């Protein structure tokens, strides 16, 4: 974020390290592994290379809603089921 203000950079960093966000990512990783898939297996469905997927899973890059849906599709999971489980309503 070269043109972002200091405050914007701080907010973005805090969002990615947020406990709830990390829990969502951990849930996605667990589902990927349960499906027997590697990060490399997801490259086609997510239109990202393995390094990009690794950054998502290490919370170094923010997961947007489009990526969430694509990630779920790539691992054979329903995004709504993932969200319900993440919210504790599953």
C-alpha cells in the first residue's frame, strides 16, 4: 500500500491478524486437508500460483469474498456451510 496513509496500513494489518479472520482461514485449511488437497491442487480453481495460496493461508494476503467462494469451490465445500460453521451456526 505505497499510497495508503499510515492509519490505513495499520487497519489492514490488524484486520488480517484478527482472531476471527485467522479462525476462518484455519477452517478453510482444515477443509482443504480433509479433502486430500494440497495448495498446489488449488492453483487452477483460484487462478493463483501456489505462493499466492500460501500467502492467503498464512494470513499475509487478505481473502476477499470472491476468493472465498473460489476457494470453497476448489475444495468441494459450500461457502454458506463454511460461513455457518465459522459463525458457530453449523
